[in-house]
């Protein structure tokens, strides 16, 4: 009788210890923040931010891109960031495209005149067409230089200049949490040679 009672007590004790250990591990996992003290997000949230940021940058919508950037990357307010990145197209000077009545082009000895030099068109220089942006390969990335720890995302899209074949561009974006939102803090080009070695996102973002 004594042996049966002792065995029952030992079994109950083991189960109690196992239960405490399980509860403790579960609590640690649920409350253990990742990436430098930031709560681990769902991959979908990071992918959407990275995709929206790159789409805005590709269409030169700097207000939207700056709004999705961290305060460190912006270097000021959203408006200041957008103004700094916006390049105004110079207004064509009519006097440069057509000679004034008092101006006579030089004449060669044989009576010919030089061919007019091609000038910038009023619509500005040719721009590349970019394809749809895809985002994937979410990984944790460590802090480097002045960039805090966060999550890296690979964004991919095609670029086609007039008269040339389309090429694929890959970029790594570092996302960090600020004010309850995930924002882009770093962007680096991913080289073709990096794609077959480990994590190209970590490699690109570790270079700072």
C-alpha cells in the first residue's frame, strides 16, 4: 500500500513540474520580442509595407515613399524628405530652341550652316518603365552601423529603358518598428551573385 501511494505522489509531482515548465516556455515565447526588442510581426505585414514603399519610389511618389520611411531615413519631416528627393524638370528656354530675329547662324565657306544640336524636349528625358513589384524572403536582420535590428524583405521588379531589353532589379529593404508602424529604414541593391549564397537580403543589408 505504501509503495502504491509513494508512486502516485511521485507521478503527480512530475506532472506538476512538467506543467509549470510548459507554461513558462509558452509565456516566454509569446512575450519574447525579436529583432532588437521589436515584437515579431506577421510576414504579410512586412511584405505589404515593402511592396508599397517600392511601388511609390518607382513611380516617383516621394511623399508616399517618405511616409513609409523611418525618421532616420527621412532625415526630417515627410514634406522635407519629399522636397529633397523631388527633382524639378527645368523649364525649356524658348530662346535656346529657336533663334531670335537678330541672330544669324554661322555660315561655312561653302555657304552651308551647321546642323541644329538636339536639345532637351519639354516633356523631359526618357524614363524607364518598371514592372509590378513583388516582395518575399522575410528574414530577421541584426543591427549594423546606424541601422537598428529589424526585418529584411527582398523586393523584385523589372526595369525597361526605351530601346533596350528589360532587366530584373532586386533590392533589400530593412524594416523597423516606429510608433507602432513598420517603416523602411534602409534599402540596398542585391547583386546577382548574392542570390545563390545564403540570404541575399542579410548580405546586402549587412553592408550598411
